[in-house]
């Protein structure tokens, strides 16, 4: 194979604050560009609430243009996407054949949790056949990768082990996709899951936790796409009524309906279950069998671990005008509809995005509010907390918290994006291990509860991410890309009724990458 691509770029790495990237894509500009064109009414959302998307799903989406872009910026963004996904679009047009390619990235970066600059390496190998058969493997070697996902709960497992010099090698995404019928496919392996209407976070399943080892089924009939999966989670030690090591599993199924060109809605059901020597439950593998009814019918009062953690998720997005986008997510972890006086464990996200404030459509303003109640994500069975390797599977703020965010993006051109973001985060005294055990006074507990920690974040981000530009030699491509992030954080916490402590913190994040791609093998 020949070396056909070499570029150097600097990328921001701010942790788990965005939806998982398109496979075989090491930068973030694709997601930003698609969101902009969807908000402006150029592209259909194409079940955008259910992610991650493959490169061929993005390539198909680029062919479904609702309105031909006329604004200069949108024309440039659309042309840039067409150039990036030209190979996939060519294969889809031929309706035959496939290709194997390898892409890599040599990096020098400083993450927010790191004190020093350190090199890293990413490699991805992909084979795709036009009938849908896909083999994908993504490998990362980096320092301080054990801190990539926040530890918010307990775990008896370990996702990765530090290697020489504190480096970690991680096969972060490895899977095979088998087409089984027209519009239906099965995925087996390790991959991310992101269910939600927002761009950077979700209260259902987000990328706040490590990727899942899973088997999934996905298919589309008309405007409705269905997804179901079963995943093995990390083990966890139980302490009540005795100490034992619990096996843990997560299953979910979802219907994502493209109601019209401007409206998309989805409903999901998820269940996290565990137990000593417990294996996969066949009724949770059934993609169309309701989990709540199955859990209720199979619950054994003599076995505490038979009480599984079932949740419902509803998400919705609406584009009333080109350049306007509204969205909402509603999570029901537990809802008291009987005579028992239990709290309602809920979470909600509401957001709005305006992209037509200027005639050139280069300014985008978004406002998002997220609230997660005190006992949401928790469960009476301690090993059924909504975590994976100690990280919350849902929103990164965890439970007993809320987040208000105002974000302004300015597109200088199709390659330059500048962002200014302010967010206020309030965190109560409860955490993911704080289970509800029948407290009668829960009505009087304020939100957030106890000693509240408030954090004011002001951040400035910039992205320079041009597409790989062609040089005079047809087999070689080169470009420069640069991104960075600076955050100023003020944290206030009430230790006592009349005492408050304040801390100030600065964070600088950046990455320097040299990307390369090996020539593909076509057949």
C-alpha cells in the first residue's frame, strides 16, 4: 500500500462533551458541519438522534438535499463534505465492490487532566463493502488515558491497564457489521452508543462512559428506524445482604421516527440488570418485547437482585424555520403511579439553536438547560446503578445536578470556527451511590440537595480544520489543522450555612496531530 495522505493538525480534547465521532474520522468538523446544514434546512436530520453514524450513512445523507445551499458559508461547508466523502459516494453510486483502508494519527497533546505535553498514536483500519459488510478497528496509545472518563461510582473492573511510562493502549472501537436483509444489519463488537437530540450531551446514553461490548440490531422501514442492543458491563461488588461479585448487563431498544422534514421524535426503553452469576436474560434480548413488563412479571420477591433498573427516554427535535432548531429530552427512571410515596426519578434537557441571526448565517447561538433529579440513575439494588466502569452512562453531570449553558459559534469560513461558551453547573450533595431507601421527608429536600457546589465555566475554543487539500502529486494530500481550548472556572461551595469557599482554576487544552492514510485496496 502507498502513503497517500499526510497532514498536521491541532485538536481540542475536552473529555466526554460531544457525541461520538463518525467512524474513521479523527477530527470534529464533520459533526459541526452536519449540524449547521441541518439547522439551516439544507439537509434532513436522517435519524440524527441515534448515533454514531458510519461514513457511508453520512455519504447517503449528503445526497438528500432539501434545498440547494445558496449562502456562501453553507455552499462551502456542503462542498467540503462532498469532497471528504467522495470515495464513499462513488462506491454507493457503483452499487458494487468494496475497499480496505488504514488511517492513522501521530499526536502531541495536552488534555485537561494532564500536567505535561505527551505524544499519542491513533490507528484505524476499515473494510467496507457496498452491501453493508463492514470490518472496523480503532486503536489508541496515549498517556493518562485512564482519566478520559470520569469516575463517579464504584466498579470491580478496569477498562485499561497503564503500560510503560504511564501509557495506555486501548482498542476503543472494534466491530463487524453484517447485512441480514434490505435495510437491516447486525453489529457485533465494541462501539459507542449515543441516544439523544443534542449535539454534545444526552441524558439517556451518552459517551460519558467507555464504549460497550455489544451485539446490536438496526433496521429501517419507511421513516422509522429501530435499534436494539445487548451489552456486557463491568462487574461490581455487592455489599448487601452479603458480599458477592455481580455480573452486570445493559439492554436497550429504540424507535426513531422522522415525522417530517422538520420534526423528529424517538422513544427508547433501557434496562440495566445484575446479579451473582447472572447471565444474559433472553427476554431482554428480544428486540420488541417491552422490558418493564418482562421485569415486572419475572421479579422474585425472594431475590433482591431480580429488581432491575428500567428507564424510558423520549427525545424530540423541531425546526420551525430554517436556521431555528428546538429540541428536548425526557428521561423517566422511576415514576410513582401507585399508593407508595416514592420520589419521581426524572431528567430533562431542553435546548434551542438560532443560526440566522446574521444575514451571512455565520453566527450560531444556542441555549441548553439540563436537570437530573437526586435519585435518577440510582437504584435500590446497588449494583444496578446506571454506570459503566464507574462512569455514568447518562449525562456527565450525574444525579442531583443541573447545567445551564449558553454557547456562541462564529464561522469565519468553512475551516475556521470560533466558540465562546458560558455554563453554570450546580451539584448537590448526592452522588450515584446515594440510593433511595424509603425516606419519608423526600418532599422537603430541595434541589440540588445539601451542600451545593456551583461552578461557573467560561471557555474560548477555536477550530481550524480544513479538509485534506490536494497537492501537485495526485497520490499525496497535505494540510494544517489547529484547534485549542481555554477555560476559566470559578467554583463556590457552601460548607456551612454561613460559610462559603471559592476556588479559581485555569485549563488549557490542545492537541497537535500528524495524520496519515494508506492507499486503499479496491475490488
